[in-house]
């Protein structure tokens, strides 16, 4: 789809070109009519001059050749006449052996008539009476040079007009793009808003755009305020439910498990579903507003800080390799990304024999991260089991079995996914997270 500036430029060029063609054609038509009027007066005078060259001789009317214009004696000179009376027809020598077509209409012909040597003639007829005899004098002049001049003028004018319009269109296109530059800047700032790189649009814009920018900023402020209220309300509700749920679970453990095992299992399942629903609601509330400029994830800083923390916890038992620290700040919530990477790196360091590799890479619509180790890995049939909350395959390793479940829940809250596989490079477990960027 073409841009607004391009469409406006093309529309302006076409409209001015059509207007120029119409005006030019009208001007040429007016010039043609004026030229014919002038030549009509000349032809009338020529007819009178031919009439003046006719005299009365001993044998009747005769044409005095010396009194005629020399052009009438030069073959195909472009000046011609015919005199007809009774059964006599006199022709100018310039016609040579050709003859002009007869005409019954007096005055100037409406259309050009063909003449000798391919000429186009403007013809005039006048009826006169001399020495008691009626005669018709037809004079004509070649109009081809004027037609050629008109055609040349039309071609040159059209070419000049196209060149002028091209320059005007280029200048107008530049002016339109320059005028639309604030809109492009506003679009870029809106993209930065979407990516969490700014909190509002700049108000330093032309007067015509300032009301729009101010309204967008007011809408952003109102939306942010509503989101904060919603997040706080959901968070308060979730935290308010935690204590009653914990009390119910403790009472179930104390009384029902021993005396009423069936009722205990039923309540335990229902309480687990309620806790899971509350947890997911809290996750959705946490990610609803997206990242803000102060909470962006900085790979060059945050990844290094996580590696230093793991070294403090596990010492030099495993070497941690970081790939992707050169990426710019990413539009994801920093705390959530640290929680995901922290759990994955902690899990990898627990099981690794000596090496852990952490890699981040960016695609246009998503951020990918993977954590690999050289530990024993997990059998394909049991990989889904370890993602479930509280599940651990080896009770000898410290932990509560929540790390991978937390990672999975956080990724799902953002529309992403955690997958486990075999590390081809290190031979152990590879945990890969797909994180869509909205």
C-alpha cells in the first residue's frame, strides 16, 4: 500500500497535468481561431487585389498578370486563386496543373481543404460584379506551417509542463513528508510505548497534533491508573484468600485425614484448585500492564548479576557461560524474567557436573532463552512430570519441586511456553522458554 505522501503527490501531479493539458489545448484553440481571423482578413484583401487585376479588353475580360502578387506565379507557393465567370475559369500559375475543389459557400470555409503537394488550405470565396458580369473569386493560403507550429508548440509546452510538474511534485512530496514527519515520530513513540520504553508521548509537536497527543497521554494515564487499581484489587483479593485457604488446609490435615479420608481427598482437591486459580489470577494481574521503562530487562546487567549470585551459592563447582548479553534492553518485566532465569539457572547448577550454558536471542515477535547443563538430564517420558508443582524426581537434591512449575506458570501468563529437551551441546537437560513480545 502506498503512503499518504505518495498518493497526495501522484494526485497532485495528475490533476495539474490534466489541468495544464486542458488549458494548453484551450490556448492553442484560441490562437488558431485568432490566426484564422487574421488570415481571413488577408484573404479578403487578396480577393480584392485579384479583382483589381481584371480589366476590360478588346475580346472581353482579361487578367493583368503584372498586377498580381509574384507568389501567384511560383508553383506550389502556398498562395492560390481561381476566378470563374460564365464558362471561364482562371487559375493562378502557382496551382500548376491542379485545380481547387469547387465551393458554393461564400466567405471562409469552416474546414481546411486539401491542396496541391499535400498542403492544407484555408479558403475564402467572394462574389463580385465587374463590367456588368458576375464572377466568383476563390483565394486560398497554405495553413500547414501554422499547423506545424501549433503541433510543435503543443509538444514543447507539454514537455515543459511535465518537467515543471515533476519539479513541483518532487517539492510538494518533500513538503508533505516534512509535514507528516511529526506523525511518523508519534507512531515511533507509540511503538516505544508498546515496548515499554516510554510512559507518554512528547507534547512538543505542531499545534494541529497537540490536542491528539494530549488526549492520548490522558488516555494512557487513565488506563494505567485503571490497570493499577485492577492489579491491586486482584492482588489484595489473592492475598486475602491465602490465609483462609491455609487455615482450611491445616484443619483438613489435622482432623479429616485420619477420621474421614474420602472427605479429606475431596476437600484437598478442591482447595488445590482454588489455590491454583488464585495463583494464576495473581500471575495475570502481574503481567497485565506489561513492562515500563524502569522495569525493562537488561541482559548485559541482569544476566551477569544472576551469574554472580549463582557463583556465590554454588562456588566454582560449575562454569556458567552467558550468550546474548549484548542484546539491548528487552520489553519484558524484569522481576518475572529474573525469576524465570533464576529458577532455571538454579536448577541447572544443582544437577550440572561442571558446565551450564545460558543463551538469549531475539526474534521480531518473541524473545527466546535456553539454559543447558551437562548433568544426567531427564528421560523424555518424565519431563512433563517435573513441570507439575511440587514434583521432584530425586528427593536427595534439596528443593521443593516448584522451580520449573513457577517458570512454566510465568511463561504461560505471558502467552509463552516452557519446553524441556536434551542438550546436544552439553549432554544434559535443556530448558527452553518462548516469550512473546506484545
